[in-house]
């Protein structure tokens, strides 16, 4: 069992300071940063593009000494290093420079201009943790896999994405791979994979990024690294605090509505050791603590997370490359649900939830090249064990007996995968992959406040996910590519065992849920890379079956809902991305996405059939323009337009179209210092970003902040 210690209930609205042990850890880290800063500075070396800083593919320190080649390297599309321009997959890369020159305070906001990426209307900085998610190609929330250095970031219990846990200023690059990825990555990769690769552990270096701005928003990021022979170590600390804004629209607010705020600490340690140029070991660990309020006095929640990941890589000239990785995470999530009066003039605590969860996992893979048809073979397997429970205290819900309810369960998954790359002739690449996944849900049980005990039946499933991708080079600067695939998503513990209340209405889990199946998916596109122009366009089609949705169990006035595999949905569309470099200093990067994501079948309520999926706009247009003159000024403009969409699948809550413009400007001083000013939503556009029932939720208003960066 992961959870044996006693729990301490947190009172909503109470001041919650870090424990003495955690505070001491932070203080010791700060002292170490100071000591590192007093040593003589050394020039930071530029790492080669072939350096993969993820736990599953990190090169040796010796390899990091090579000169950076011109071609951009990606590792996520094929689970190994490949030239981005040659993979038969739709890939977008955001590098560190792009992130620094973008007016955002969290990674999810930086992804909003990427073609095919869909996010909740509200930033993760002010939204509830269980609503933080991402969608690729209009398939819906929790149907995309997010990795942090090759390790799953999707919450093991609920599939949510803890965006605040990602140290924004410690990112080296972000790789977005669209299209069914279950053939290599298994569950959650139905819509694609996003891999956040953090910076490598470098030679001696110290970096600072600090800013302050609107809504009393403070951010401080510190990074320090040192090399001791063949070993490098690094420490990273991030602090973020914002007073937030009122998320309920003016005409719908009451006296209880307050600003939604959040505060977090993030402490990370990483190390790597090169036994030889062919063998190296790497390790990383982090502690994360977050406190937030979502807009009313009693709507508090908090998260404490501790994780680790380790990877061993060995390479042999004839035997190929072998990697093995281990990872684990412990998390405690406390949540407070309240009942708000219809006039929003009073609020009553309804229930509290303590949701501890944990996971451990391992993966290993081997790859080797062959002379025949320039073939490359990759094979491996991975394992993941997840367990969690929901300790719920019901305080004041009409018709429900007060008391404690405990629900718990476990899930294990085992997958084996293989990928074969062939080049029958120089212009053609054939990339085929297949994966077999077995998982089971077990030890599910529930005990309630009146003495009832229920043991849920164990359930296991087996899924096979194939993919075939082709790329044909018509010319040295023009290539066609296409793919066909099958993918799936297993139900998570939250959907199986954890319910919740909205007011007095129960939304119940379902331990009998089966997997969602992307029965058939395909894409066809082309890439053009010629001089300063890069153009990528892709058309796609996905058919999703057994979609999990809430269905009505009992009608009004005793209304209740339960999750079930009841829907069929279809997502089809077009993605276009372009990058054009002009006059050496000016870069234009527009993108466009067309999405037709609809409910094809919904037996419990056929009136929903033909409706658009929630929060999926039909048209999205975005652009970035950057002028970069290091000696004088770097300035960036970023805009995005979303067409009309709906907050619910019944099409009762319409969200109007809107356009938002951001700006960033920076200037370097004395080589090591940089001053910047950034602003988001500069025209202060007011727009509804979502709705819960009839209650609207606003997107972020205009925000301005400024700061400094120091690096040597």
C-alpha cells in the first residue's frame, strides 16, 4: 500500500504554510544557489540538437560537447532521435527562445496557438485542478498524453494535467505530435503526444528569472548546475503567486464571489553521470506544493506531489542502444465542495474530499539500425501501477446522510511495442508500429456512512493498437506523408470509483466502464521546406466509439447521473502551419485549424446527435510575429481567434467568438542581463471562456508584467 500515514484535514480558508521540513529544504537550496553564484563564472556551452534531455533518451555528457547541427531533432514521434524534417508524422516544436518571448505564465497558455491543440477557455492558473486538460484534433479532454522528460504527466488517478508542476523557465523544448500514438505510448495517446523536455544538466551555470505584474502576480525561477568530473548536478526552484481575477461575469456575480487565486512552490533536483561515452545514468526528482481558490470563500483545494525518475542508457556499435527507466509519484489532493445559493449571496460547505494516490512504473526499449533498406528496429515494454482512494466527508447535502465515505481501487497496465522503419528506396520511408496493452482494474471497494460495503468486480482488457505511416519525397524541399492508425483510452480510477456532487445532484462513477476506442483514424499531408519558408498542412479523420459520458439515471426532481460508454463521436479537419523568416530578424508564424467534431450517436438522448463537442471551435486562427535584434530589441506579437462554440453538448450555453492579442518586448544588457515587459489580452477583451450549468466563466482580462533574466 502507498498510503499508511494518518491524514490531517485542512480547513477551507485557513492559512496553510509549508511544513518546517519543506521550508528547511527550500532554505538549503537557496543557500546552495548562493554558494554556486560566488564561484568564478564559466561560459555555458551550447548543447547539440541531438541531445535529448528526456529521461528516456538522454545522451552522455560527452555527446553534449559536439557542435549543434543545423537540423532540428525530435525524439517523441518515433521514441528515438530523428530529424524533424524527415519523420512521417505531424510534429510541432516550441523551443526555449519561443517560450521566453511569449507573453504567458503557464505552459498550457503557450500551447494555445499551436494548430490542432485545444484547451479549456480558462488558464490553469485560475481553474480547478480536475478541469485542467488538453485535447488534440478535437477528440476531447483526457484523450492526449502529456510527458515530462518522457515520463507520463497525466495524473494517474484522473488523467488531469498538472500544468503548474512544469517549470516553465526550465523547459528546453516542447514536442507536439498529433495523431493516434497508442501504437507506441498506449492509453491517453489517442489524440497524440506532447513531450515537455527540460534543459540538460550543464556545466557550471546560474540563472535567474523574476517578474511582477498585474493581479499582484509574482514569479521567481532559479536554476544552478555544476559539473564534477563525469557527473553533473542541477537544482531548480520556482515560486508563483497570483491574486487572480473574478471568474464569474459581472451580471451573474453575488456577494460571495471573489478572485480566483493560486500559489505554488516547485523544487527540482537532477543529476547525470557518464560511465563512458556509451553508458550513462540520469536521475531527477521534484517536490511540488500548490494552494488555490477557485472563486468563492470555501472553494479551496491543494496538491502536494513528490516524484522521481531514473534512466540508464547503454549503446554498443553492433548491438544497438538499450534504455531502462523507472519512475514513481506520490500525490495528495484535498478538495472542498460547497453549495451556493441561487442569488450567490451565501455559501455552505457541502463536502470535503481527500484523494491520496500513487503510481510506480518502468519502461525499457532497445533499438538498432540495419543496412538492409536502411532499416531501424525498436522494441520495448512498459509497466504502470496506480492506486488511489477518495476519502469523502459529507457535511450538508439535501437527502444524503452526513458522514464519511471511502472509495478506493487499483489499476495496472502492461504494454509491449515494436516499430520498424524501412527505406525501400531513397525517396520513400515506411514506418510501422504496433503495441499490445493489457490492463486490469482490481481491489475496488466502497464503504459509506451508514455501514454499507460494496466490493466492485475486477475487470481486465486487452487492446492492440497498430499504426502505418508513409513519407514520400517528391523533391528535396517537398514531401507527402500519410498515416492510418487505431488507438484507445482506458478508463481511469476517477471515472471508475470517484463521484462528486454539483449542488445536490450526484454524478456517480461506474466500475464497469470499458475503454474508449478510436476504431479508425487517418491523415494525409505535405511538408514544404524551401529557404526561409516552412509550410505544413494535414487533413485528418477520426472515428471514436464507446465514448465515456454522463447519462441520466433518475429524472428530476431526484436527478442523478452516472458515467457510461454510450457515445460515438467523429472528428475531422485540417491543420496548417507556416514559418517564414524575413530579413534575418523578422519571423512570421501563422496557423489555422478547421475542426468538425460531432456526436454521431448518443442512445440515451438522440437529440444530442449531430451536436458539436463542447469547447471545440470550428475555426481557429493564430499567428506570431517576432522581430529579433539582440543588440537593440526583441519584440513579439501573438494573436488568436476562436470561432463560436458551445460549453455543453446540449448546445444550451453558447460561447461567442473572440480575438486576443499578446505582446512581449525584451532587451539584453551587459551580455548576462535581460529586461522584459509582457502583456496578454492587451485590448482587455471580455469573453466567456466556459460555463457550468447556466453560470458563465470569464477568460483572463488584460495582464501586464515585467521582469529580469540573468544567466552565466
